[in-house]
C-alpha cells in the first residue's frame, strides 16, 4: 500500500486515491457521482472509494446506455456506498459487501456471507462480493506500520 500522509485527519483526493489503489481520474468520477466529498475526506473514504470504483462493473443484462449519455447512479450503488460509509473502518476482517442488481447488503459473519452469496447464486442473479473488511484491516495495519 502506498504511503498516505495525512494532515490533521483530513486527506486529499490524491492521497485517498493512492491509498485505495485507484486512479485519480476514477476518484474524480466517483466525486462527480456524488459518493465522495473532496472537502471532507478521511481514512474511511479509502474503502468507500474502492467500493464506488468497482460498482459500475456490475452491469445487469439489458441495462444498456450510449457511451455519451449521462449515467444515472443506480440505487444499488447508493446503498452500497452508504452501507460502507456507515460501517467505517471498524469492520471484522471477513465482512463482505454483496451487491446485486436489486440492492446491497453488508454481511459481517461467515453465516451472513454464505447466505448472501449462496442466495443470489441459487436464484441465478449476478452479484459482486467486495471484501470491505479485508480492505479496512489492511488500511488500519498500514496506518499502524507507518506510525511505528
């Protein structure tokens, strides 16, 4: 993970994008979608940026739009970002954000992760499972390593 110096708990968009492993152009697109406020970025926004950057890849069959059309932010993206933001960095390591075409859910135990992923598979729905707990743990351990 890249070094991410911070000033009094506030981060720049560049610092958040470096820590998230996301390009600055993608980070700016996430800001334009309304998922991040560049004036009030914190360490929690690193995980939020990772989630928001991956969500456009879940494109359900039949959901087509011209490349030059304005993209409406789907409800599933808003839910996923909100769940991630509310959870913060205090997630257990196996916490998984499961995003389907219908919405998003945050599973924090192995039983919840199994139920969320197996339920969508048995129904034949595509889903995206994001390891937000692992990302939060990695970010916290990197912060401890840099502080030492």
